[in-house]
């Protein structure tokens, strides 16, 4: 598991191994936009403020990978991601 911090509310949500970031946020009561939920459409693109993402999508270009994360499929490489949500 790892944590995501939602910068705008200051909330921290734990993402279990068997849930996506998107699912974990929904479980915690946050409304999030998504469509394909398989890392191909781009709808769930979220600004990444800090932390190192384990990118598993097919959408982001290399130069975007420090600043954005697709939360339907991607995860964290280490402890915590801070998202602009
Ligand atoms: Fe389509 Fe995440 S919902 S890329």
C-alpha cells in the first residue's frame, strides 16, 4: 500500500494493493472523473505535485511524467504521492 495526499483538502488516502488510486479516492468519498479506467483515454489525468509515480498508462508522454499521473492505473514507487486534488 501507499498513500496519496490531496493537496486541496489536506486529506490523506491509503491505496491498498488491490485498489487503484481512483477506486481508493472514490471509496473515501471523493468524486473523480474517469472513463476507460485502463490507462488509455486520458480522462483521469491528474497533476502530480510531489512523489514518484509508477506509471502504468499508455497516454502520458515522457516529458509529462514528472508532472502528471493517470490515477486509474498508475501507482506510487514509494510512500506517498501528492496530488493536485
Ligand atoms: Fe482513462 Fe484513466 S480513466 S486513462
